[in-house]
C-alpha cells in the first residue's frame, strides 16, 4: 500500500464514537489547528483536519 493510500486511513481507530457537545466550537478549534498546520507547511495535516470523517469527529470531540 502506498504512503498516499495509507494517509487517507485513520491509523488509530477510535474504540467508540465521540461527538462534541458544541459542534460549531469544536469545528472552529479544528479549523484553527488546520490553519496553524498550513502555516507551518503541514499541508497533509491541514487537509485531514479540514475534512469530514471518524477521525475528525473524534478530534473535534477531544478539542471540545
């Protein structure tokens, strides 16, 4: 499997689904982190954080 193909997968699958209590605030936090990542040249991380999926939902809940 290529690095690009592996990068699309969430390598650490959450054991349970988490949902942020305040979806808007949590997504704003992810957007700020994605922006900082982009400024540091971490384009793959920025793109991942800006996407939708299990991994982003999990991180949004963590940052909420």
